[in-house]
């Protein structure tokens, strides 16, 4: 174990503040899911790298990024506030792989140990770091962080800046975000978002799922679906509709969901990366929030549903930056007016980073789409009793196939229904690729 000291860069005093909107959104998700939602990696380092080199890298990270030196303070009502330290020390574990061991495997075991660990976010830093050595020389740096530190796109920013070491921070840190969010401009954004949410919520059914299922344990299931045929079919649809890949996938999901549940309009919380907003493009702090997206699919062709989804998605993205407590209060008020719970625990997250755009070149032929169908796969990957949310659909960063991770609460969607949704996405894409007049099959 080595200890690495650090000081805020640029210099700052200790600060106590509310959590910024993105931090609050992920904190409530962590509490709801009973997990600290880790993000991290085991990264190979160049030959010749020394322990001192890696300690310097850790010092840069801890000094530059306030969320790495942020702990939580809970008031008597249970509300969390952030405490950003101006300086401190962090312990870095040094793990020596045996001569006969593969250091990459040792690094991954350490990463998994950190992944499964329990963090003390009040008294300890929200990051665990280890240096892996093999025959005396560092081979890997393992860094695993609580999701309260950063999100996936923030991780990319951090890795790029650790390599380039910019002289000055390039984005607004969370404490400054809190100040902006409390300003007149921030409150105007929040008010507009609340108006949008209220209009959307008043137009949708209260339920996302048709009924409860028999209890089972483990209760929460996660599966992985991979379809090269759907990826080819989506290229056909993209060329024909001129719609980007992300809303295109959302449309296929919405149609499959409506077919499976019989509930229309389909309403889903779309995870939005808010880095398109001023001052946030290069932020590594958690900024993603959800925008409510409502899609009425009745009587449409698939092509028209795709275009409608693209318009609705843009509106959701625009209004996905808000005070989460205000949205929670709004949902509670509208549920009280209806006299029943608003079930909004249905999420869609396109977490692709470098393969969002469809491949160039001519669209695949019908024969190519059909020939790929036998290569579709589905498998259940995890089952647990702690929550995945009632339903969460993730689009994965895989270039040659539509790859979906679907997780759900089997008390609301049976394993068969969860699988049917992802297989239904493939069916929608293939049907529409082969027949431009294909319909959603959803009636009013």
C-alpha cells in the first residue's frame, strides 16, 4: 500500500453544497437499486512505467476532479450533501502477481473485488485504486469508482485528460453546476422541463406493465440479446427514413413493447447525456438524467413511427435537465389526482459511444438480412434479488450486431416477456426492412 497526497487544482477551499441535478439523479438510483453502481477498468500501462509514474497519475486525477475527493454528509432528514475536500491523501493498493500468473487476470480479479465491495461514501473516497506489478514492474492500473463520481461519457473525458494533462479544467464542476441551477437561467430550464413532464404524464396511462406475475427468487433477471440481422435491417431503415440510429432503436423497442404489453401510448424514461449543454461538454461528473418520452403508435407504419419517435426523442432530450425532487413531487401530485400510482420505472439507455452512426455504403439487401437471422442469440446472464428497476433496456457498444442488455423485475414482466421484447425489436426491424409498408400492429 502506498499513500498519495493531493491538493485541489486549481486551488480551492473545502466546500459543502447540495448535490447537482445529475448527482442527485444517480444517487436516488443507487439508493433505489441498493447498489453503488460502479464504473471502472483495469488498464494496461506501457512497459517502463514506474510506481512513481502511476502515483503521479493518481495525484493528477484526485487534484483535478472534485468528484473524486467528494464525500457525502446526510442531514437529519436523510438528504445528502456533497463535501468537496481541498486536499487529502488516498491509499493505493499495490498487488504483486506471482511469477507464473497472468497479470491481466490478476488485475481483473482486483477490479471485480472492488466492483463487489462496499463503499463508505461518508468517511472514505468514492474511488478504489490499485497498481498491479509482475516481477517487480507495474503492468496495470485498476481504478473503480462509485457512479456518483462520473458517468460513462465522463469516464472517456477523464481518460483523455489523464493522457493529455490539460493545464486548466475544461468544464463546470458540480458545485458550479449547483450555482447555475439555482440561478434565474437554471430555474427557467427547470420550469420548462416541469411543464413538459406534466403535459406528457397527463397524456399517458398510469401503467407501463400489464399485471403482476407470480413471485420468484431471484426476482430480478438480466439477459443479453445479439442480432446481426437487426443491425443490417436498421441500416435499411436508416437509409429510408433518414433517422439517426438512436431514435431508430428506440422506435423498434417502443413497437415491440406495445405489441408485448398491449399498452399504448408507450411511455419510457430515456437516459440523456446532457453534455450538449453550455459549459458541460467536457465534464466528467455525472450529468445523465432521464427525459420522459411518450409515443402513440396506433395505426402507423413502422416508418412513420420511426419519424414520430425521432421528434418525441428530441423533445425528451431538451427537457431532461431538471431538479429531480421537483419531478418526483409532480409525479406524486398527478398520481394523487388519478388515485393510482404512476409507474414510470421503465428506462431506455443507448450507452453506445463510438458506434452510434450506421455504417456507410449501400443498404444491405433483403437476402443479406434474411441470411443473418440464424445467428441471433439470447442468454440470461444474471439473476439477483436486489433491484435492476422494473425494466431497463441498454443498447450496448457493439459494432456488428444490435446488442441489447435487458433487465427487469419479474414481478412486473416475466422472463418470457422480457425476452419477447428484445426478440420483438429484431422482428420489427426485419419486417420493416423487407416491407416498407409494414405497420406497427398497434390499434387505437
